[in-house]
């Protein structure tokens, strides 16, 4: 079965990882801009990072018939620096018409500070000004609930924002309900140690149903498994779920979401055929 990796930080992964993912059925990767593990010193560093995301990574992915799309922003951690934020935000528009850019992200909260909220709002304005989709990070552990709440409260203030074009990621048991009930897409992030395990993800799918839920490995420079999505597919089969349900979560939902960008396309035409003709 084909799948789309909805949240992979491929700049941190090797070319062998792309090959492993392709062999496991991955046909597209959506890569949000994020924190490199250390703070960048200048807006010029972001320029280089954006060039890597919009030029080098799509080429590297295409060797394995994987379509690579990316999201651009200043990440929540470095967004605490309002001076740097102002400089980086000025530089983002020139990248937005690159063929693989599908929106602004992953923006959002880290420690839910005043500066983070201001930077978040600046990014939403930028997205709306340029008719871009939005991908949102939510904080971890004790900041998860509060950060998700503040995120939603600020999003709903923008009356011209279509919740169908916004994905609030890293949802957990206590936040997935509030994200879905406001009409946003959401994402379950599979991690080997922290965040959501395979079993917890399937529990949430069983409770909330598959609509507007996407799955990702969020593979990055920390402990993470680039083929976590096919692992979830196996876990769902083990629990007796249908191929139709699995395909909706790992392929059709992310496809439907990304197609709204007007820029997303699958790497091979025969994939379209499998969507409309395969019976569960
Ligand atoms: Zn991420």
C-alpha cells in the first residue's frame, strides 16, 4: 500500500532513509521547517535552510520516486527572538512560489510565551496574505494542553481562515477532540520513546474515527523511525482494521489535505488508478 509521510524532517535523514521509506510504500513526504537542535545566528542561515528545503531535498527525494513538498517558517523556539523573526518573515515570500512549497509551518508554541504568541500571529497573517496553507506544531508534555488551547483560541480570531487548510499536529488523547471539533485537520506523531506510540495512535483512531486525521513519523535528528507509518499500518492490520480504513489515514487524508495547496501532485500516474479502483 502507498502512503504519504505527512511530517518528516528529511534534512536530518540520510539518502538510505529515503530508499527505506520508498521500499515501504512512501510516495510523498511533507517536510515542515523546524529547529535544527541549536539556535541559528542570523536570517541568512534561514535563507540557506529554505534553499535546502526547496531545491536540494526535492531532488534527493525524486531519486526514489518520492514527491517532496515543504513548509516554511521560523520555528517556535527561535520565534522567541522577535528581531530575528521580523527579518526572517521578510525573506519567506520570495520562496513561496517555489514548486514544492505548500504553506507556512510548522509554526506554533513551545513554552507558550507572549513572544511566541506574537510570532505565531505574524505567521498566520503572512499565510493569509499569500493564500498559504498552515501546519502547526503543538508543545510537549505539560505544555501540550495549554499550548493547543492558545493555538486554537488565536486561530479562531481570524474569520477569513479556512480550518480545512490548517493542520494542528502532534495531537494526543487530551487535545485531538478539541482540534477536530473546530474543523481543523490533525496529526498523530509516532515516536519510539516520547509522544505517541503505535498502540495509543490506534486507540485514538478507534475513538475519534479517521476523518481529518493524518499520521506521521516526524523523523528528525533525534530518536525517531522514518518508517513508523508502515509500522502503524501493521499494527492496524493486527487489530483487524480494514485496508480501506488504513488507506484513508495514511494516503487519502494527507492527499486530500495537501491537494488544497494547488501545488501537490503524486510522483506516478498509476497511483491515482489504485485510489479509485482498489476495493478493500
Ligand atoms: Zn516537526
